C-alpha cells in the first residue's frame, strides 16, 4: 500500500512541476489512481477539478453565457 501511495505522490508531484497557474491540464491515468490524484489536486488548492464526461459527449458541455 505504501508504495502505491508513494507512486501517486510522485505522479502528482510531476504534474505539479509541469504546470503553471492558468494552465489547463488533462490527466489520464488508470482508475486505481484517479480518486487519489483528484483528491491530491483538490487538496492542493492549485487546481479546479472538472468532470470530463460532459466534454466527451457528442453535444459537448453546456456553457452558461
């Protein structure tokens, strides 16, 4: 378990080092990593997390004016 958690911390650290304020980032990882990576990103306060499903639909997201 510790090595899995450590691996996720390394993944998140690489994402954080590779991004700057205002960047849009799409991170694709296996389902086993998703929950923890989302939690780390949200807890960091540097990222806003969005559900990708609306962006992947045929009609696209509903954007308010």
